[in-house]
C-alpha cells in the first residue's frame, strides 16, 4: 500500500492538482482575495497598532480560507483517485486495496479539512495562533 500511495502522490501532485485548482472557483476566489489583501497591506501600511492588528487578522483569515480551499481541492482529488482505484480493483475481481481503517481515516481527514476554517478562526480569536 505504501508504494502505491507514493506512486499516486508522484503522479497526481503536479499537473492534475494544478489543473483542479485552476478550475475550482472557490480556490481561485480565495487566491484573488488573498492577493488583494496582501497588496493593500503593502501599499497602505498600518499607522497604528489597532490598524496593524486589524490588518493582520484580515490577512490570517484570508490565509486560512485560502489554505482550506487548497486542501479541500487536493483532498477531493485524492478521494476521487481512491474511489477510482477501488472501482478498478472491484471490476477486475480483486479485493479493494483500502482496508476499513483506511476508509475511516479518509473520512476523518475530510471532516478535519471541513473543520479547519472554524478551528483557525477560534485559535486566532483566542490568541493561541499568532503570525510567524
């Protein structure tokens, strides 16, 4: 399973993922918004600490949404690949390469990706996550 996973990773991380991201309206929107927010930050620097905190929060929120949309697209591509491989194995009369534990882990990962924006916002709001 590990060799197959590495093979899938090598073949799917380049152009297929980039193609998926270019076609994903959520990712494109978040990418543009992050670019605009960062450009605004550099063109009009904050003058007070309050402005700096507000702009920093805005940047971190945008980064969180951007990372979430990237992770969601990557996860969906991987999940589709897994389903496709499983269907091919079943069509060939072979047992699926994924165990029940593997499939459970995939569902847990999907749930974690969906929960990420909420967790990031909570960490930022409580001060447990600060800019690098």
